[in-house]
C-alpha cells in the first residue's frame, strides 16, 4: 500500500558552492573559463514548480522532476509544516489538454482530484493512501476543474479527441462524485473554454470562451449563468469581452461580486460585475493578466474579509499589492521577488511562485500580517558564490520604426577569470517562446551556465511579448518573422555599440517560437549572427499551419495571415525557403514526441543546411516532447551547445564534453 512520503519542515537541499579565494583573476579567453555551474549540478538541483493550490492552511503544488524523466509529482505542505509527496512513482500529474496543460489538480478539502499523463484519466487522491481511479473517457482530456459541492460534482473543461483524427471538441462538463461516474455537458458551442468558477453561494457560474482564429490573449468572452434545479445552466449573460477584448481570470469576491481583468483600456486592468453592472476597480498602466498558455493561471485573489491581493506586472517586473475593491486604494506589500505567478490567497497568507535575480522560481508562503515570507520549495537548490552571479540588467534599446524594445542583459561574470583586454566577450541572444510570452529577470541556472564561462547573454522581450501592455503585445500581429527578428538584431547591435559584446561572435538561440526567430534571423539577416541554436523551432510555416494541435492551429492567422489565402507570405517568411541566404553555423535540438512542432521541422532544416555545405548539427531526443523534461536531455543539450559554440567561435571549453557530429565543419 502506498503512503505519502513525509518530510519535516521545508523541502529542499542546499548544495553550497564557493569559489576558491584568488589574489587576482586569471586572464583567459572568453568561453574558456571553468565554472562550478555544471550541467550535472543544474539538472540535479532543478525542479519545474507549478499548479499551486490551497485548502485552509495546507498548500499543494505540482513539481516536475528532471531526475525522474520529467515526472510531475503532487505535493502537499500540511499546516504543521510537514511535507507529503502524495503521488507514487507510477503516476505523472499532467493533463494534455491544449497540449500545454495546467489545471491538472483541483482540491476538495483534503482530497485532490488530478489528471494522470499516461492515460489522461482522472484520479482521486485521498489524504492518505494511493490514488484511486475516478473517471476516464476514451479520447478525452480534462483540465481546469472546479468543485460544485452543493451538487456533488466536478465541473471541468473537456477536450474530446475523435477516433477519426478530426479536430478535438471542447466543452464544459459536470462529472458526478457519487461513484456513478455520470458526465453531462453544461456548455458547448465555442472552440475553447477555460476558468469555470462558482459563486460563493453556489448558485452562479462564470467561465471564459473563445473561438478560432483567436488566442485567449486576442479576445475572450466572459459569461455568467445560473444553475436550475436540475443542475443545468440557465439565464446566460455575457459580462465582458469579445473578439477584440481579452478577459482573464474571473474570480468571485466573498460577497458575490465577479472580478475580472480586461485589456479594453490597453492594459489588463481590474473590473467588477454585479447584477448586470460593470465598474472599474483599478486603472493602472500595469498588467493584472497574462497570456493563458496554460489552464489555472492566477494573478489575484480575495482574503476572507474581501481584501484583494494582486500581483500586477509593470515593465516586465511583478510586485505584490493589497487593494480595497470598494475604493481601488492600493498598498504595496514588500517582497524581494520580481516575478510572481500562481498567486493563491488564503486566510492570513498568500502562496505563490516567486523569483528574483538571486532566487530561482520557488514556492513561497507570505504572512499577510507580518509581511514575512518563507520559501517552501526551491526551483533550484544550486547555491552559487555571489561573485559568480551575473545579475540581470534591464535595458531599453532603439529598434525599427523609431520604437523602443526591452531586454535583460547578463554580462560575462566570474571571480576567477577575466578576458584579455584586447577581446570582447561573445554574446548569446535569447529569443523566448510563445511568441506571446515574456522573459523575466528571475535567476536561471541555465543562463548562469553561459555567463560564468565568459559568454554574455541578452534575453529579449521583443515586440509581441507580454508584460508591457496590449499595444506592445500586438506589435507582432501580421509581422512575426519581422519585428521579433529586428528586435533581437537591434539588441545585439546595441550591446556591440556599447562595447559589451564582440560583434564577430554573436549567436542567437531559442525554443519553439524562439526557435523560429533563431532560424529566421540566420536566413533573413545573413551574416548578423555567426551561429544559431534552434530548440524544436519552426522552419516551414506552411507545415506548421497544416500540422499542429487545435489550440494553436489558427494562431498564425494573427501572426502571419489566414492560410491558405496568405500562402505567399507564409513561404516568404519560412526559413526553409531561404536556406540559400544562410551563412552561419546551426545546431538543432528536437524532441521526437513533439506534438506542437513536429520533428520533421528540424529534420527539414538540417537536411537543407547540410546540402548547402554549411556547418550543421542535429541532436534528436527520443521520448521528449515540446520542451525537454528529462535530466539526460537537458544536460546533453547544454553540453552539446557549448561544444558547438567552441568549435564555431574558436575557443576550447574548460569542460570535458562529448563531441557532437557537426556536418561540413572543417576539422581543427
């Protein structure tokens, strides 16, 4: 019989690292510095934390463990501080709804219900003992559940995949908790649904919906309905939103007002709705919402007395505030964190994922009375001598059309080494995924891996990124493959002009959409970058438009144009059709189980660049999907990328690295 593994107090190890005292740094070429931040240390001490939930004073979360092939584990911290590992090794808490998941867990008191990755079935996790099979439906995936206690059921989003391979059908359903295993459809008719949430008295329900070609950050509709005596929804009213207004996170106050964030003003600001009337709660040039790439995202919540606790983002940086929802008056809650996600509000405390320039994204509990915070679980327990730490420097730089773009710059940093005075360090330009996403200043061991070896990094929030308002987010509309590339190029050129980087040793790297930007920069700005590293990137936009999952199947309509009407533009923006222009070395990394960007994308780019006679390498990973989760893949990709840059830029890394097969590269 399985019993939860139990731990006392906080749950993390400390692997302290300190640099040996040196009288003066050793002069060595950039890229050849030795570093204590090794791939082994990174994967051994890194966790993917998410899906924070609370019940009373108990805090629950899900942690992805690279050391266990990326398995996601349900965890619980009891009010007495004891920590339980709730799910045994043969369970993986992860839904495949929208492929990106999120919203895999819902709490009913001290009992949890969760989706299991292998079979996508729902399981009941009691306070003690093993998980119990609860509900399964062939071809169905479930997410974002809410407990409908008065009617003894779960209300969840269902994504049903037909046997014939046609497009999945999304609905809001009710699943009985009485053991009868009955399921009823409550809401249908839109392509997508999220965020079902019940009013405090259980009589009303609110939810979000949207349809092709919109993504949820383009436009969503907030709807409210009442339950009739049979548990069906009636009296349906549209509260806010539409094709051009994005609504985020409907939440009920303790006294029954419906709160939501809308970007109708140009910023995701807070509004309240009651009895058919909507009011503005707080106007600010800050974001109280974010792109809903996953289910269950949260940036605010209510205390029992009705105080609103929120984590708005301004200029890419988050803060924590308390708001009187009646007056809109706000009060700052001091924290050291510049990134706050998954905010959950309890009685006298909040729990969230917080990160800062010196702290990886971690699970935090903050006492609302004293203001003191406690880190319950660290995303990385890797401890680095501060002298090795490169702190993110926010930069705003000029870009195309007289606009300004944003980034975080990490200079090459080491207490043990310095570069020759005649050299400037190489620079890696990071292009984040999404592309509607955001780079943050949170401590990231994978960035420190490069800077501690003498390679600078700039993490670019190109036009189209979130965290800077709707206008900035929409800069990419119709111009993906133009604005993002321009901003990455201009970030690099800005740092070269400032004397911070060697213009002859520039690299660009990115994953998913960032991989497309990487490939596009090599193809459409030939000679700007000497090397590129694409992680599961898009080389052929037409193939992506025809072969991807439902959630993103019409994403390119806004980024490029409707397909096939804009077929010529898709071809013109596809790096695969501009291989003749590429003049740089390229390495590609790809998970062979990727359902978002199929492996043929990387294979096609590899074959084309190889045929042109340019240096190129391809590193596939069986069993990995969209984003590497297993320690072996994360480690191998870091080492292979470092080896590749060493060969291309002409430096010899201090690390003992396994060779990578690089086609068309002349031997040293």
